[in-house]
C-alpha cells in the first residue's frame, strides 16, 4: 500500500516567531528564503526514522574518529561525549559572504597594525584615539613584546571572528579571537561527515570548499619562518591529551604533516629551540602553539607552568624561533578595546569599517550618556574594567526602580560605563532529539582567517554554533552548544 | 621522531599485543575445558589462565575462590587491574591518542573503536552473548589493528618502533605461555592417563599461540612436547617462534640505530647476541632444563627492552 | 672612583636527583654612565658553558642549561667593576619650576608608562590607600621622595624572615615589616601613585657602614626626576644611592630582576638555595 506522504508529519516546518527574530530560512511571510528553496524539501521528504538513521551515522562517525571531548570525574576514566551536530546546514549566499570576507580582512589588517603600534611608537595613543589606561592596564599587554618585531610584522596569524546576524538582517562582529581560537577542526570534520551522510544535498548547490584550510595554514606557518632557515622545522604545540581541544591540535598537526609536540618535548639551549627526538635534539623553527601566553615560558611568565618551554621567550626575542600567534595579541581582543575597533580601522586604514561593530555608547561622552540614560530598558550596560560578566546590566529584564538605581551608578562615574543595544542572534531550525522534529534556535558564526607574510585567507565557511536550549543566546560548546556545517555558496 | 612519541607507540604496540595473547590463551582454555578429560579440574584451568597473565597472586589476594565469572571479570573487564584487557586497551588507546598525528587515520580509528568496545562491554553482556562472541571480537580487533599497522604505515622509524613493541611483547607472551604450560605439564600425575593429558595441554599451547595448524602442516605428525617447544622456539619460519621474533627485533633495531660501531653491552649488541645465541641452540639443549632456559631468555629480553627504553624512549 | 671585586655564589641542593635544569642568573653589573665592568669569570660545578643574552630591558642574563644528572649545583661569578658617583653627593637637586607640568604631560606618561603602571607587586589597594602621601603641587619631587622614604620607615620595619620573594606591597603594609625588596615595592607603589615614574633596581651594596643589606643582593629604586634623569633612592636605608651602589638591572618590579630563576626536572618540590655575596674595594 502506498503511503500518502502528505499525511506524514514533516520534521522541518516553518515555526512563526514573534517580532525581533530573524529566521535564516523563512522570511516574515513564512516563505522560504531563495537560498534554502532546494534544501528544505529534502528534509521535508524524509521520514523521521530515516532521518534518525542519518543522524546516527553522523554520530557514530564522530565517535569513532575520536572527535570527542572528555568529561572527567574523580574516577580514573572520563566520560566521552561528542559535540552535538545538526545535519541541516546553514547557508550563506555569496553576496553576503563577500561582505564578511572583506570585512574580516580589513579588520584583521587594522588590528595587526594596531598591535605593531602598541608595542612600538604607540602613535594611536599619542593621537588620543585609544586611551593609554585601557592598554596598559590590560592583563594581556605583554612587556616582553615591547620593541620586538615579529617576522613579516605579523602578530595575528590565526584568528576566529565571532559574527552574528541581528534582527535587522545585518552582520555584526561580537568578538575578535586573536589568541588561540579553536573550532576549525570541527568545520573540516563537519563537512567531511556531511558529505558522507547528505551527499545528495550537495548536488543541488555549489558549495565552496573548506578542505584547503590545512594547506593554507601550513603555507602561513612556513611564510613566517625565521630568516635564513631553508627548510623550517615547524611543530604544533599542545598542552596534551587531556586538553579539551586536543583533538583539534592532533588533527591539525596530522593534516599538515607537522610534529605535534608537548612542552616537555622541547627545550631551549643558547637561545635555540630543540625537540627531543630518538636521535637527539633537532632544531625547531616555527611553533604553532595552542597554549596561552601565560604558560609559554615559566622563566618569564607563570613560574609554575609545566606546559611551556623554559627560556623560549629569549629564543623568540633573538628571532631564532617564530611563535604563532605572537604573544601579547590578547591586548587587542578584550571587551573594552573591541569597542574601539571602528576607530582603529579608520585610524590606520582611513576606511570605514565594512563589518559592523555592535554600536557602543561611551558614557564619558555627554551626548551618548544622555542617550544611554533615556534608553536604559533597551540597552546592555557594562563596566569597562570588569570581566566575566560582572556588573552587566541588561535593561529589558530590570524593573523601573532597578533602572533608576543603576542610573545613579552611571552618573557617579560615567567614564566607567559603556552601553550596547541588546543584540538578537538570528535563528535557524535545529533538530531537537526529544521532540523528534526541528525547532528554531539561535546561531552565530565563527569565521577563521589566516595572515602570513604575503597572504591573507578567510576560510569559506566557518563554524556555525547553535544554542541548543530554547531562547538561549549563549552558543559556547562549554555551555552545551552544538554546531552546523556552514555552506558558502559559489554564486547566487 | 620525538622520543615521547616513540615511547607512546612502543607501549601502544605492547599493550595491544599483550591483550591479544592473554585473550587467546583464555579463549582456548575456556573452550577446551568444556569437554576436557575428567581429571582436568575447572579450577586448574582458571589458575593456568591467571598464571599466564601474571595475575594469579593479585586475583587470590582479592577473591576467596577461583570462580569463572570472577576470573573473566578480573582479566577482561577490571578497570584497575593493569593486565586486564580493558586496562591494556585503554592504555593502548591513550598512547595512540598522544601520538595521533604519527599514525594513520585507519589505525587510529580502529584502536579507538576497539577501545569503545572493550570499555562498553559489561559482565552481563558476556553472560548474554557468551565468551566466544566476546573473545572473538577482541581477537578480530587485534587482527584488524595488526593489518593496519602493516598496511597503512610508512616503513619508517614509526613503523619500526611499533614493530619492536609488537615483537618484544609477542616473544614475552609466547614464553609466558610456554612456561605456564611447562608447569601445567609438570603437575600431571604419572598414571595411565598421563599421555592423554599431556596431549591435551600441548594442543592447548599450540592453539593458544595460534600455531596448531602451522605445526601440523610442518610436522605432519601427532604433536608432542619436544616438537612443540622446538617449533615455538627455534623455527625461523614460524611467525610466533622466539627466534623469528628476535630476528624482527634485531632488524628493527638495525633500522633505527645510527650507531656505526656496536659496543659490548649496547642495545644493538644485546639484540644481535640474543639472536645469534638462539640460532645456534639445539632443542636438546633447551630440553635439558626448559624452565631455566625460558626464564633466562625472558631475562635477556627484559634487559634488551630496558636498553631500548634508555636509548630511544626517554625524554 | 672605586674599583670593586664582587663575588656572587649560589649553592643549590636538591633532595632528589635532577635530570634536566635551566637557570637564569641576573647577577652581572650593567655598564652605564657611572660604572664599567672590567672583568668577569664564571664557574659552575656542572662544568656547563654559560650562555649570555639580553633581556627585554637590555640587561645581561647568564643562562645555564644542563641535561646532566645532579643533586647539587654551585654557580659562582667574580666580577671587577669600576664605579664613580653618578651625581655628586653634595649636589642638591634643584627642582625645575615646571616639574608638575612635566609629570602631567600625556607624552611623558606614555614614554614612561612601564614605570607608572601598577603591577601585582606594586599595587596598593583600597584598604591601604590612605597610607599613600600625596605630593603637594609645587613641592619638588626630590623633596617629596625624601619625605616618602621617611614615611615608609614609619610604616615598615626592617626585618628578615617575615616576607618572601612573592610578598606584594599590600602585604608588606599588613605585615609592617620586610627586607630591601619589600621596602622598594612599597616605595615604587607610592611614587607611581603620585605619577612619578619609578623603577625597581637590583644590585650590590658595598656596605662599610653596616646598613640594612640582605645576604645576597640589594634592591632600591630609581625615580625619574625631570631635568636630572633617573636618580637612585634606597628606602630601606633612607638615602640617595651613591658610589657604594652597584647596579645590576632594573625593571618594573622584583620579577624582572630576580637574581636567580630556574626550572628543573625532578621528583621533589623541595630545594635549598644559599646565596653568598662578597664585595671588596681594591
């Protein structure tokens, strides 16, 4: 007997949302946006059981590949989990991607010039574009970097820019991750698994490839080797197998054909770095390090660090080894400095920013203070010198009295506060296990970029992160977030 | 190659090899005991398995009686028992994880899947599926792992180190089986059942070392103790024999070594000497005092392993 | 002009064998307007070759690395230095009238930001803020610094064994006692709080008068006085530095100038280090 497919419950349906939401798939009239028109029917034709099989295949593949993270308890063994992965890809039309790509290149270019300036002449501070206090009080301002010029003047070889689409349909940068951004291995694994499970969907689109990232990263690494080194020995430095990003570290080392080292494999002698091989020491020229500045050199930074290599900063300062990214880049990606990025772009490049920053009102300016005081209910107000969410005031969740209270705090010390509109992340349908169907969830995008001696590259895709809890805006994997494959289309 | 990675790979191979041999020994003895001659006690079979695995004392300290499910649990599933299959495979997998970028994806994924299998299996599962299913799966995984080691790795230092670990552990485990069996044979009372029981134990040894079929093809005769020992010790064509494994060990060391002059007491010297000595040993010499012979051989092998660790695996 | 012979010795003992070690010594006097090193001679019990390089501030670091096994390490260096007084003892620093103005210039502050920014060692938090004297407008900086030193003497007693190399200025004010580096951290914090650039200095003190002096190296600070440059002051001894102060290095605080830092591979956390310094005039 033939099954009447029209009677079947479809797993993906349009869920009308209230105002203030931007749905990636359906427009406000419930019509499919053009770039999803070929994809959604594929998901609507499939029965739950078959979809479950796809899902299971994806999960098993992740599990067997070891794309997992460990939840350690006091028992000797940890429980292994995979990061939740959703099979419905996020699609970015080529026109939109063009803006993102150009915007990231512009942004990183300016930030790299900014870092050089901070550790040299500090013109931007002298010209009073960025306040001195903001820089020198930052925990990430690294004195060891003063006056040091890294090869090809590149500080931020590898970056991950967090971007959201607001309810106005435009892209905004939320954060520049300039230290050791992680997640790129998931972009590659996600795509790999998507191709195995949903190969038929790819035939309907021209999706830009992400598979060249390892080669691009390798050429970036090679391009900044110390001068005079013909065949640089490059390594990836990991904190070890218990680090939550270990999979990524070993993955990147493997796909680039580089040696994956831990701090204890390396040592410094007479300002050169060596690794301990079975045949004795072998010189190391470039280190793509996935450990934080603080842990790099126990002789200079945290003395108790066992992850780092004692003496490495001396070798770095002498130009005998290149570190990727350069130490001290964190000074440019903290919350307060973020608000100055549009000015930083303008200052160094004399261009208007291509990608929007979340607009920031600085209460130290009289006109902006006035605006903030009048729009408290629709703003997030934060103290500039606190981190980790302390003292953050979210206007739409406060009572009148609380608002008045907070206004007093701002008026007491306007310099201390900045305010931003409450941003709303766009939503996209995500499979919810318990409901056996798709439901809209908030998403963002981490876009990865590379900067070498003469090349810049933005990975055409990126990690779309999903907040799995309904209404939640936090997409971090540590907060139970999942991910989706991101398809950048070749043309419209 | 990093010394730490070499250390990881060496121990990865040893742990993998170890659990394969212990599992096969347990499997063979478990199934042969089902229809064993009457005078073979179930307890002595369990004891033999524990002895071979080197876990007898530990087991006795923790349990009141020799009991089948307890022994299976102890040798197969105990998280804390360092010779258990689960422990060995989890160590092998941790070592492989630390050297993930040095081995092939195929090899890694097999070891990882193998680990997830041994880690998820419970005593109830074994009770339900039977011992055969459990031990068979483990031996199958072992074969796949060995296949990928041979098929998916460059013949370079990485492969040589893994191979060294495999062959050292294989030689050790084969000798442990021989020694345990010699003791089992010594316990057989001198009555008219003796020859039946001896044959039973010798066939168990051949099956446990996966050489039953090979030896039959080679000898075309009823197995006896002398030919079995000769086959497992001195036959250069038998891939499980001590001499065969020593040849592999020596070849791997020669490949890795960059020492041109071999000094007395060095790793290269020890490997060459062991192989040469064994190559010129006759089965009559072995048979004079077989236990002493194998104990000495084991000691020499442990010494070789120590030298190897000192020279290449310390970081 | 004095010519000094300085010997610095460090003896380290470890309860368990050490299989690898790296040590950075900052014990060589620097060359500047007032002092010249004429000879140096290193030795160490492991017979490793010492390696020298400059740190971020341009001061010599002497590094020893070994993968020999050891449970004791002796390191010694013998140095000859010629020293003259940077500013004659009798010179009275006359303040330029625009001193205050200089201190408040953004460019001036930017050029010396390292020595104006508080660090973990040189932070005085709210609880102790009231202990910081505020310089009156028009008061010469050098006069203020002398008053500061008097003030610190009232707050902190010279006392050995009550602090460690990790003690911060805030903690010193709680303990009310400490040694030269503790005085210096409090002193640095108070200068910087008043907008006077000040840097931590480590070095040797030729001590004919039996002043306060640690067994190993001494610590004081240099303050930037417009019109004169960096001038040395010793809060532990309440004086301006003179020909008896032989400078090794400066930095923002102790961490930049620690005479010995090391990382070793061993199984025990315990270790014992003895420093011994002798200074003689030739």
